[in-house]
């Protein structure tokens, strides 16, 4: 499993490094604040182009929100919000916001950022020396974002990427053999370049590619091809890869709906945000097969939760899980296992590096949806009422499916 990029490196460095010069171009130094405000700052307010903030924020903190059409109001509001440093204008927080950048800033955004910085810096330097402005008292006008910090955080690109990693990239092992350009030469010849939508070892570039080729549909997220194809709800060259209501379906939809809400700016209140996940989950390359299932259960949805023997007792939280439909006729069920651990636990950090269930003694709790209720409500979780039975197993558990780990179906409870 490749190491995952889970956050965008944020560098706040000297001006020169991001193409912003510390010295100001000719006319700025002595010009009066009002002229600078009108000539340089107000055009940013009128600009329809994305501001430099969009490099890291999907929304909520556009630079335009920090500018009021009246100079004195802008000044007083920024000052009272702690965004202007009167003693040391170049250290003003608003300038620090503008100076933030990633290591991969595009040329166009670099120019936008340099223009924003020069404008604000020239104006703040002049404004900090302007007695009229310094005396301004703020009326009711507020400036900047009204959004609570939790929302600003949720709308940040590194958080969105994290969610892509947790919900989709963590299961990408189900797709790589056919959709990663280092493995699918034959399929590309047959179907065209668009089958290569995965960018190896690069979740950020993969997300960008999915959006670019429109297999993530932000107008109608649950109609996205990245979901419908592997669900088998539209024809898919690879056949069905997961089942409606299973964990992968839930996770894919969780990301797609959240992503659409972020880019469409639908979130206004913290309560609208999806609850944070309680566990970290990563697909392993270990297969589990359950044989001798009763005939009556064919085609039913089955989930197994796997608990590890910890010397005294079974683990309090599951170490792994897998779900799938039971095969027709064959009385067997099989799938790849996802390793799981509570968020922030030592085990979670380990499985992010290497998702693997070590050999040893386990308890499998087997849940079966005998009434098909999951098809009607894909968000439902099978619970104690659906527990079919429990079975212990032990020993080596190599990766790969030849052979899988094979266990016998538990007796019905
Ligand atoms: C290189 C990435 C990056 C860019 C570009 C960026 N920010 Fe941020 N922003 C962050 C991060 C990361 C945080 C989280 C808080 C922190 O680490 O300080 C944040 C937090 C914030 C917050 C939350 C409150 C606070 O004080 O931390 C505001 C407001 C904000 N940014 C405004 C802006 C504005 C306005 C711009 C554009 C002028 C901008 N940011 C550009 C990365 C960025
Ligand atoms: C065994 C091979 C195979 C596997 C595994 C596979 N697919 Fe595919 N997939 C294909 C083939 C072949 C096509 C091209 C024909 C088609 O569009 O159905 C395709 C097409 C697609 C497309 C349409 C791409 C486009 O822009 O036209 C999407 C989206 C997709 N698959 C998603 C997935 C996801 C998500 C997974 C993993 C959960 C997956 N596939 C696993 C074989 C596979």
C-alpha cells in the first residue's frame, strides 16, 4: 500500500519564495491611502477571478469578504478584527493569510497572490500613517467570514482530501487492477484513456482527475459513475464490485455527498456537517471465505466483524470487517477484509502504514440481512437482531486469494 498524502503541506515563508517582493513598486510608497485603496484594493473586490485563498479553502474565506467599498470601514473593521498590525504593518494577519501558499501553486494563482499582497501591503502601510483613518470608529459593519471555525476547517482542501482518502482511496485496491495506468494497458487499448482515472500513489491527483472526467458528479452526487459503475447499477466493464448498502457503498456516498455540498457551498451551519467517523478503515489484501452457509441464505447480504484475542479476552473494538452478498447456489461468501481501528488509537496509525490482520486467533461475528431491509435503506447498519452466529478461527492469514482464509459458517444462534 502506498504511503498516503493526507494533508497539503502549508508553508508560510519569506516573501521572495512565493513571488511577492518586499519592496513596493515605484508609486506606492508615498501615495496616500485613499488613492491606493481605490486604485489597488477595490479592483480585487470587483474581480470575478478566484482569490489566492481558494488554493486551500473551498469557500467561506474569500479575500473579497475582507474588503468593504468604503475605505474607512474596511480599515476600522480589519483593525478591530485584529487583522491589521499598526505597529508593524507588514506583519498584519491579513497579509499573513495572503502569503500562505502550497509547494505547488500554479503560475496564475501566484500572480493573483502577488497582486493581492502588493495591494494590501501598500495600502496598509499608508493607512497606518493616516491620522484620519486611525481615528475612525467602527460602526456595525463586520468584515471577513461569518462562518464558525469548524465550518472553515471542513471547507479546507486538505480536509476534503482527507475525506477522499478515508472514504474512497482507502478502498482503491478494489479498482487498481483495471483503472491504474501502470496495470491496465490492455483495457486502455480496448476502451480508451478514460479507464485510467487513477493516479498511482497520488490521491489528490486522482480526485482532481475524477472531477475532471466527470465520474464525480457534483450536481447529482449519487448519480456519479464512480459509484454507479461498481454498484452495477449501470453497465460496468468490471462487473459489480460492491453491493448496495455495504460499507464501501456507504463510504463512497458519504464522500460524494459531502464533496458536492462543499463545492456547491451548501453548508451554512455546523449541524449540517456529517458526523466524524469513529474508526480508521483500510482495505487489506487478505481474503476471507465462509463456506457451508445454509441454502436459505443465498443472495442475502452478510457482514462479518472480526475481533482479536488479546490474551485475556476478545478485543473491545473490531480489528476488521467485510461485507458482501452470499453467492447464489454455492453456499459460500467471500470478500476482501478491511482492517479497522478506533480513530487516534495506536493501531490506527499502524494500519494507515500497513493494513494487515496479523496471524493469530480471531472471533468472527456474522450478521445477515434476511429480510432485504438494507436494499430499502442503504444507510442502515445491521445490529444485534441480525447476528446469525459467531465462529472462532486461528492460524496464518497470508494475503491474496489463492487460497483465501476459509472458515465454516457458524451455527445459527
Ligand atoms: C496554503 C494554504 C492556505 C491558504 C492559501 C490560505 N489559508 Fe487560510 N487557513 C489555512 C490553514 C491550514 C488554516 C487552519 C489554521 C491554521 O493552521 O492556522 C487556515 C485557517 C484560516 C482561517 C480560520 C481562522 C484562523 O485565524 O486561523 C481563516 C479566517 C483563513 N484561513 C482565511 C484565509 C484567507 C482570507 C486566505 C486568503 C487570503 C487564506 N486563508 C489562504 C491554509 C491556508
Ligand atoms: C476487472 C476490471 C475492473 C475493475 C476491478 C473495476 N473496473 Fe471500472 N471499468 C472497467 C472497464 C473495462 C471499464 C470500461 C468500460 C465501462 O465503462 O464500463 C470500466 C469503467 C469504469 C468507469 C467509467 C470511466 C469513464 O470515465 O468512462 C468508472 C467510473 C469505473 N469503472 C469505476 C470503478 C471503480 C470505482 C472500481 C473499484 C471499486 C472499478 N471500476 C473496478 C473494469 C474494471
